[in-house]
C-alpha cells in the first residue's frame, strides 16, 4: 500500500512537471502565426495517441484489452477532456496568461464537486489543502490583468470543470485497468473530438518554414504527462492527483524566474510557499479505496468478473 502511494505521488509530481512545460511549447508553437490553437491541439493529441498505440502494439498487446464499461468510461473521459482542451486554448487566446492560469487552477474545486456527486466525500485535510491551494494559486498568478474578456473567463471555467470531470471518470476505470490502457483509449477519444473540431472550424495549415520542434516537444509532454497523470490517479485518486497537479504553477513560474529572469513579487513567494505546503500535506492523506456502494454519478462503471492478474501475463 505504501509503495503504491509513493508511486502515485511521484507520478503525479512528474505529470505536474511536464504540464508546467506544456504552456512554453504551446506558446512557441502558436507564436507568430505558426500554428493555430486548434491545429496545435489536434496535432499534439493525435500524435501522442498514435505513439502510445505503436508502443503497446509492439510491446504488450494484451494491455489493449478493456471491459466494455471501462471502454465507454475512457471514451467519455476522453471526449470530455477533448472539449475541455478546445475551451482551454480558445479561452487562453482571450485572456492574460496569468488570469487564465488562475481560473484553470480552480479545477481541484470542481474535482471535489464531481467526487461529491459520485458519493466520494473528500477528507477534512483535503478540504483544507484545497483552500490553501486556491488562495496560493491566486497569489501566484496575481498580475495586472487589464480588461478581462468575460467569454474568456467562461471558457476557462468550462475547461477547468471538464478537465476535473474526466479525472473521477477515469479513476473508476483505473481501479481495475492499468494506466497505459486508460491513457491510450482516453487519448484516442480526445483525438476523435479535437481533430473534427480542427477540420470543421479551422483547416489552416502552417507555413512551409514553420518550426515543428515546439509541436513535437508538446506531443512528448502530452504523452508523458497523461501517462503519469493516470498512474497517479490509479494509486492516490483523482483529488490528490489534481492537488499535486497544481505543482505545474510552481514549475512554470519558477522556470520563468530562473531562465527568463522574471522577478517574483512578495505575494508570489507567499503563494509558492502556500502551494508547497499544500503539496507536502499529501503524505498525511489516506490512500483511496475502491467504492463498494452501488450509487453515485459514476456507479455504472463496474468491471465484469475476470482474473485480477490478467494484465500481468505476457
């Protein structure tokens, strides 16, 4: 149990590290009109999905097996997250980056809401950590926002709510299915949403001399961050993974300070300290157990009876 929790915590922190690098490559890919937001979303998602499919096919095909309800759960989670990605990039294009980050950092509150509907009440310690993390995220992203586009705010909140919803959906499936299996089907479902959105609403293609490195780097970040994200959800649950995922704010702001020479305000230093405390408190959380109740928003995601060591065989 202890080893599983350590694995989950490490995976969630690694996922946060990759997610913190994603905006850097995303901005570089969209810079100077190289790639449109929808093109970036479609390319990085589909390429990450295909890369994982190829690796599984040539290494351990049995990993592709999943029971019907689990498959539907992954499809639902991927579709939800795919629409969330679209809202995120559209919202990001309308807002100051710091305001967008602050709004999106509210997703742990939405995770707590969805888990409550699924009859999984967060612990009191988790509630305290959510409050600390929310205040810290606000302090970290404090900046002169200027005029705020109300539609941008709405889109970012929708993106945060949809991202939060896909975590408890996949958490149900991950009780019985390996993280790579959930990752590949979720990414494929995301691709089935973002690619048609690009073809219908965009269809723009970058210039011949447009740099592809940022897109490829973003693909790698997406690949590893998703794999680590679901590994974290499997071992420590969606709520704890979401809170640890806020470490991406620390990564983004710290690297901006170290590599770009951006100075941090006193409030940002306080925010970093607060968020660090919230992250460290995860060691005092109790690992989640499989819900046995037949009720809840996602109670229909129940596996059939098949050997628990199915995926361990070659």
